[in-house]
């Protein structure tokens, strides 16, 4: 399987997981927040699968998950759930791809 296809699959899976975790939350503009979370997590999965950094796979995923989750965490000020899910999910994807 090509890395691009794997990136799409990992991105869709991680994005869907993120959206499912948001279902019980109460918030304004829930659909917009879910769409933003989906595309942020999709980007994490896609980039991790297609990046070639000189570190172990899990560390690549962890670092890219942190880097790509940081803008959303800064805007929403929800540091722990956004950064935590980005780092853990990124590490899992990175480990799986390596």
C-alpha cells in the first residue's frame, strides 16, 4: 500500500475517532468544532504517514502530533485534551507506520 493511501486511511480513522469523542460534549457551534477537529486529526494522520524524519516512528508521530495540534490548543485553550490526543494518536500512528 502506498504511503499516500495509508495516510488517507490513518487520517480518516484518527479524524473519525476524534469526532466520536466529541459527541457527548456540550458546546456552541458543535458541527463546526467537529469539522475542525476532524480535519486537524486527518492532517496529523496524513502527514505522519508521509513525513520522513530521522527519528523512531513513534517519536515522529508524537512530535508531529504535538506540532499540528498546538495551534488548535492555543486558540481553544483546551491544552490537555487536544495536545494529549494529538500526541498519543500521533505516536500510535507513527509506531504503526514504522
